[in-house]
């Protein structure tokens, strides 16, 4: 069986389909076949319309509550990403007892202006992958090579 491409339907179309089912007396399967829709999608629309009308099971979310829940979850995800970015920015600046608000504001001054979280919020240089131990060893190696070459 070939997989059908996901389609998006307007709220008006869904409401009209639910009204057609309720007023015509036809089954959900018959109406879904007539309109070229999947039975499961139409059944979900009818169930959600019942919940929105107050006829659903206790604790079921209405359409407006579902939309608000989705919006709040997206907002929480964004706030967590912003927090993590600022946390990383603070971690690269040094010990927290040496920081003051002016320094934090100067180093991460672009944070309030950007509309989405970005790794560019922190102006400090990125942490090198090999760490300070390897960098120190490389510097010592360079000094030894220079001394051998007479520079």
C-alpha cells in the first residue's frame, strides 16, 4: 500500500465535515470515503469536536487548550536554549564571584536584540577541543624548536 502524502485541512473544512456526519446520519467511514479522507482522521475530528462542545471525557483538552499547550512548550524550549547559551557564556568568562553585571552585559550584549537563540551571543572565543594541556605542550614544543634553530 502506497503511503499517502500528509495533507493539511482548514478548521472550517473539518467543522463542515463533522456537521455533515452529524446531520446526514451517515457513518464516519462512508463520509470519509466520499470525501477522499482517511477514516482515522475524520474520526479524530469528530472526537475533537465533541470535546470542544463539552461532550468529551473528563480531562480532555479542547482545541484552544491544545494550541496554548503547544505554544507554551515551544516557549519553554526557547527559554531553555537561551538559558543554556547564557550559562555557557558565563562559564567561559571565569569564576562567577569575579563577574559583575556590567561585565556580563558587555560580553553578552547581543542576547536581548536577537529574535532567536544563537551561539553568537557570547563574544568570547570558543573553547578549543584539545584543551589547555595540549595547547601548553604545543607552546613548549614551539619554544624548544625555536631554541634549536637559533631564533
